[in-house]
C-alpha cells in the first residue's frame, strides 16, 4: 500500500524527545476526587476568573513550599542523588495549533506560590496566544529541538541529570489537562518527578485529580497526604485570594450625608 511521507514537525519532534526521556521513569499514579465547594463558589463570584491551570499550578506550589519532597528531583550525575530545590518551578502544558496542526508546548512558571493568581494566569494566557518566538520557554526548548538527534540526546541528558539544569529546563512539576475538551482522566508521562492533571467540574462540586510521581523519589503515603493538603489549599488560600480580589474591585458604598 502506497502512503504519503510527511515531515515530522518541530513540536512533534519535541514530544518524541520528551517520550524518549520519560520512558524509563518508574511512574506511579494516584487519582482522587477533590471536594472544592469553597473554591468553586469563590471562583464563580470572581470578576476575572483565572484559568484552572493557573489555580492548580499555584496551589501545588504552595503545598510544595510546606513539603520539600515535592521539590525534590532524582538526578544521575555525577552520582545518583536527590536534589532539593529552594522553590518550585511549574511546567504548564499549553495546547496550540501551529501550521494547522495541534501541538503541546511547555510554559515555565517559576515560583508560582510567590506570584498572584492574576500573574500566573497572565503568563499562561500569553503562552496560549502569543507568537511562539515571543514566549521565552518555547524559544529555549525549540532551539534545542532543531539540533541533530545526537546533539539533542546530549543536551537532554545534561538537562535531566544535573540538578541545577533540571529545574531550568524541565521544572519541578508539570500541570496538564484535557478538561477543556470534556471529561476524562489524563495519565500523562514526563521526565518527572511530578505531574498533576485535573478533570472537569462535576455536579457534586468535585474535580478529579491525578498525581503521577517518580517512585524513586517518594512513596504513595506522602502523595496521598499531598493531595489532601492540596484540597485544603484550594478551598483555603486560593479561594481567599479570589474573594480578596473581588472585594478590591467592588465599588465602595456611598453614604448619604445629611444637610
């Protein structure tokens, strides 16, 4: 059967490199519905609603600020070791259409727990709509993707196996979802060490969350605790920030002055 040979586009080459780097990572996953009544009510009343990717990126970083294991990488060079980062770096998967083809590119958000929700959301929205050359994280990773295969493998090996470079290129956790296209659980893979994905809001005010992690770094019990704490942060700190922003934007009542 005669077919058509098509060139592998740059974004698809990036995904191929990502899968090659991820294939030997011993991932384990935990899925759990998070009860988010407080967050959902606060978000529904917000003047400007931040996207769910921004909400989950900041919330996970807040949990990681308390739990150093969520900022810990497994690196191989010069010897296998754990590398604890001083702060979180999120890599948010951005779905785009380039040259009439669907693709996914990673937007880097450094220390989202130290930023406002509006700032995190603005970075993610910019990555969705701006030309690729205007997004620094896209330019950086695609510059490597343009190299010949042996050089790409070398650059990826350096980026993955030295602690300082690992955070610069791949972050400390990833956020991804297909909720915009309907319900369904996404069990994504990456070089690790943590990948968080979320589903759609359900009528019972829950959202299914899947947390995948490198089993070399930690076990299931700490991750179950992390998801419980994530639920608390979403209904607590994140919901409180949304309410505070709403109060700041509401006009103050004018009192009538007797004459």
